[in-house]
C-alpha cells in the first residue's frame, strides 16, 4: 500500500487545505505581476506606449502616414483655410488638422476631411492669394504637410489688381512767378490729381522738392525754394493730408538749362 493510502482522512484534509492556500498565493502573485506590467502578455495588453509610438501620433511625425491623402487646401478671403477631401485613416486626419491649426491658429481651420482607405495621393490647392510669393509659400507648406508621396496641384489664383484703383500719378511740376510763392489755379488743379491718390492710399506719402537757379544769392534762392515748397505743403495739409505723410527735401539748384522759368518750380511726387 502506498504512503498516500496510509494517510487518514484527517491528513487528507490538511493536505488539501495547504494546497489551496498555495494556489491562492500563486494566483495573487500573478495578478500583482500582471498589474505591474510584468506578467504574461503584459506588453501586449497593458504596456505604456513607447516614445516612438507616441511620436508617430504627433503632426510632426505623420508625414509618411499622410501620404495616402487626397483633397485640397482652400484659402478664403477671410484668411481661413478649408481642408477638403479624403485621408486614409482617422490618425492621418487628426495629424493634418493639428498641423494646419499650428500653422494658421485655432479657429482658422475648417475641417471637411473624410476617412477613405482607398484615397489616392494628390492634393489640390484652391482659393485666392495676394501674390505669387504667397502662392509658392503655401504650395511648399502643403508639400511639407502631406509628404513626398503626395502630388501637389497648386491651383491658387493670384488676386488681380483692383481695376478701380487709380495708378500712381506722375510727378507734378508747380511753377512760380519771379520772387513769388503763390500757387495759381492751374497748378492747384494739377495738385488735385495727387491729392486724390493720397486720400485713396493711406500708405502713400508726398515728396516735395524745391528748385532755384544759380543766379544771385544762393542762401536767398534756397530760402525762396523752401517757401514755395511750403506753399504746396499747405495745400496738401488743407486738403486733409497729415503732415507726417509729407516729406520736404533739400532745395536743388538747376544748372545749365538756361530756362529761368524751369528753375522756379516745386516738384510734387508720390512714394
């Protein structure tokens, strides 16, 4: 008879009780190890994402995942950008939106992207921009956003100059009588054309240059040229042009022309 068969029922119960406690302790130990990420299959179940995995979800690291995007970037007159078309998955969609928001600011990106695993690799840029340089810059930005695997079809339109805007007027010459600083009616009409442009273009400024001939006292001639330029300045100021937008340049001497009338002038130009 074996030793097991020689045990009494009381011994059997003691053995079963000890085995149960050992099994319970082992089970608790496994649970603790599992919760600490050290148990079986812990890496696949509850492991904390690695640094590489986290970086892949950020806009800066999703260029490759965005390579299966098709759609467009349309800029409105209000400066907002609209993202349209398809992307291959939700992660790519979020990465593109985050990158656009970082570039143009919260509230300036309108999301119209949809998820489509069968999306082709092309992006169409549409809308209107102010300059060719801005068109190129936005094309380069789109290329950096979607990555080298996506073709960029840059159809942005450069805004044409306003047909109603007046062209910059040519330099106006205001002539004066000998020793006089008064402006006659004809020259006031010439000044009016410059005034219209200055009023319509707040960033433009008027430049006044007085001239005098080489005869006589140079200091007096220069002062006379300054006073004539001041007369023109007063016409501009009276019309509402701020003095900060009027530049008075040093009087210039005319030499070799032999035309005394041409020497008695003030030139009014726009910059």
